[in-house]
C-alpha cells in the first residue's frame, strides 16, 4: 500500500519535473532550441521503432499463419533488420553532428569579451569582461543579453564541476587547469536556473544559480551598475551593519568594493542585495536569510568554506543583514 | 543415600558447586554487611600493598610505552613547570626542604613527598602519570584535555627537582616580580600569580608557551579567562587559576595587562637565514593570505580597528603562536564561537605555513604594521 502511494506520488511528480526554471524541455536559448528539436526527433523515431518491433513480435506470437509466413521471409530480415537500422541510425547521427557543428559555428559568432565562470566549493564566481578591458566581479548569478551569443569560459580552481543551464544549452565540465568554452545565446528574456552537473562534494546539490536573460539595453545598464562600487548604507541600522561587517573581519574573505573589505576567498558582495538568491540559490535573498547564513551556514551548506559566526548577537546579525540587503 | 553409592566424578561435581555457591553467598554477605573497612587509617596487609604497587608500576610502564619524550632541557620550560608545581602539585607533594602537609601525608596511599624518588621514574612515565592520574589514589589527571605540552613543562621541572636546594627551588618558583606594583586589585597577590608566568610591565614571560599579555585587547583577555573558567578552552595550567577568579578580578587583570606597553618583538637578526626566510613567507600569509588554499590574511581580523575579541598577534612568542594554531588544527581549541571561526582556517595551513606565520608575528612590533594589501579584482 505504502509502495503504491509512493509510486503514485512519483508519477504525479513526473510532469512537474518537465516544466519550471530548470527544465531542458522549455528551451529559451539558441543551443537549447536545437537540442530540443534533436531530442524530440530522437524520441519520436524511437517510439516508431518500438511500435514496429513490438508489432512484429506480436504477429510472430499470435498472428494468423499467413502473416507469420510473410514475416518469416528473408527480405524482412534484410530490410527490417539491416537496411532500416543503418538508414535510421545514420540519419540520426548525421542530424546530431549537424547540431554540434552549428554549435561550433555559433562560438565563432560570439562577439564581445565574454564571461568567465569559475566553479568554487560550492558557488560560482562570475567575471564579466568589458570591451574596455576592465572586469566586473560578481557571483552566483549569471546575466545575459537576449539575442547575443556570449562566450562563456568555464574554469575551476578546485575539483571538477559542470555548468548546466538547461533552458539555454547543454552542459560542459569545469576542469581545473583548463578553460572550456561554451557559447550561450538567450532567445527570450526571463529567469531560468543553472545547476552544477558533476558531483563535486557534499554540497554539490546546493550549487545552483539563477540565469537572468535581459534585453540588451537593460543588460548594459545593469553591467554598468554592477561595475560601480557599493552603495552607502541608507539608514542607521545598515551603517552599524557596515561597521560590524568590517570589525568582524568579513573583509578577510569577501570584497565589497568601496570599503576596506578586499578578500578574495569568498564571493564578491559588492551588489549582493540585488541578486535573486543567497549562497548559490540555496536561500532566498532576504534579511532573515542573511542572518541565518552568517550564523548557521554550516548547517545550511555543510562543509562550505565559511566559518559560522556564532559570536554575533541577534541585534548584530540584524544590522549586518540590513547592510548586506541594502547593497543593491 | 550414602556417599559410597555415588560415582566419584559426580561427588566431585557436587562438592565444587557447594564450595563455589557457598563462596559467592559468603562474599555477597560480606560486601552487603559492610564488613570491609574502607578507612584510610586501616592499612592494607603487607602482601596486598606489595601487589597493588606491582600493579601500579607495571601499568604505568606498559601504558607509557612508546611515548616520545621531547627535549626537556629548556630553562623556560622548567620555570613554567615550576610555577605550576607550586599551585598544582606542591600542596600535596611538598617541595625541596619542605615538610609535607600533614593532610597530604594522611592520605592513603599518601602522596609521596617528591625529591630523589622522582628518579625512580622515566620521563615518559612521569608524563603519563601527570597526564592521566592514578586511579584509587589522590592523583588527578591533567585538567586540560589535549594540552600535552603543558604536561611536558611539568615533567621538565620534575627532572630538575632532585637537584634543587631549597633556595634554588624558592628562586625558581617565585618568578620575577616588580616590587611595589600599585595594582588596585581586590587581591593584590593575583597580579603576582599572573606575572609569575606571563611577565609584567618590566619582565617578559618565563617561557615561550606562556604568552605575553601586555597591551593585549582587554575584551579578548576577559573572554579567554571566561573560557578557561568554563572549561571551554583547555589548559591544565589556566583553568584552575581562571576558575578561582571573580568576574571583577578578571576584568581588573585584563585592564591592567592591556594597559602595559606591548611586548618587544624578536626581529630578524640576519644570523639565521632560515628564520629570515620564514619571516618573509609569514609576512605574505599575514598580509595577503594564500588564496589558492582559501586562507584569508591573518591581519584582516588580527589588527587594530577590528573587534577587540580578536587578539593582537604581533610580538607574541613563536612557541605560543605555533602551539595555539596546532590546537586549533587538531580540534583541542574548539567549541567556542570564536574558535569555530579560527579552527577551519588553521586547518587549511600546513605545519610549515604555521611556523612561517608564527615567525613573522614574533618578529614585528605591534604598532608598526602595514595595512593589508588591497587585492580587489586581483586575478592572475
């Protein structure tokens, strides 16, 4: 009975897995659209082949003797068993190769300096290169201009990770000591999700991020804002939060441009308040989540590199959360 | 029924059952009746005494096998051990030329008055006894779990003990005290107790394991005393001392030590190229950290302008810094919120890097400090 209930639950959950921000079945990128067509072609061809084979088996078992005599003939084996598979599989192979070739051709079409994503334990460092040669450090969120192929360079300085934004394209590994290049082109504005797709340690499942595709002009404006130093605290609580942030040594690991905090171990927090999530899409981005993360991060994401700050009082945490939340 | 009728083996069986069963019954009755006299004044039989001593000697020898003895001929280590001996051991074991306390002499077994009899034990055995204590005697185990280096300080002193005259002993255990220190404590003797190991405004610490407290952040000093008193920071030497302090005494002591001028560093002297190289590497760790190992710069927290709960590290002794980083690394110094911040970072340092950082901090003055290098957006 319990198994039955569980099975029906799983069955009900199946269609739910096919939609949503992390579904490869809802393509919103050039590469994903091509992969999507390939996927459905292969799926439907497989369905047709399966129906054909099952029909032949059924005839062989239960069909009238006249039909069985026909399928027992040599030409059925020659055509159905050799010629048909060769034609179908070769066609699919050719189709797959063409899709891959188109992907390779797209990488040549990428203009602009591109974006570097570095896999960390367990978060993403996202570095936007700008045409003037400057870079903009960010983390745990990828923004893309719609309609422009962007070169994404994938790196890692620890273990092997894999970058996969299913709505935009295929997955590609991030391998220490080498740079893999992926070209992504968002075809419509919207928010989707990327996930680390190669087991990289205990908190692997909690290594995600949101991918925000924006109209090109909005993207440029956003990048301009992202390049600016952090905003000043807007009220007294946030002001106290900044003091506490700096006093407690948060700047040892985190950078907040425009302050003394210049750490390079953890994510850049200059505009952390404007991101859609905290801790690589582990928590929502709100004040409660900031406070929880600072004090209790080892329970939320075990073995991540940040120490828990159990020394801070509730009031101090609230102030620091107010400060970080205001860094938009 | 007559005995002759029973076959021999069966008769033997009955006899065994009757004797064993009767014995157990008698023993139970003897225990429950309280017939055994546990009085310390009622001595063991001679044979029992010999047997117990044999068990003790054999046990200490067996369990201390394989303990490696570090170098003990270190004047600082001996002095540190001597200072602890006065408060921790002398009350029961007496010192050279002293009469043993009648109370300790009335223990059973009596705490041995220590003198030449220390020679009966090897250093590893003395270490084991001080570290683990002895069951069914008054000998306690070391209160600071994981603080073996403190125990070795005591052993280093015990090795010297038989050679000491009463005058030398008094000299060694008294420690440097500045006369006429106008310290407004509830109990002025407390300051003398602290400075006996940690030094004071005029004298340095007695051993590299004992940190100078001069000019240290008072918030940190108060917290350290609280953690020692609560047992959340391990030390067989500091825990009993801190536990005996009142809250106001802790604050006054912290204020007093914090007001002293910071200790004098031991700068690179050019005599040891190895140390100079360590200092140079340590400076890099202190100022920039090691990004590839996810190690942030030490000075990002341990510098002026940061929380007073983070201790200042400059001009502390190399030995103390290495010891503490190793305690963070091996999990001995853990369990407090602040230790939870430092421990994961200490674990990312190699033993060599720990020595480098310690060499650097021991060599620099506390005031003369360069700001951590700006490394925003520094990417190779």
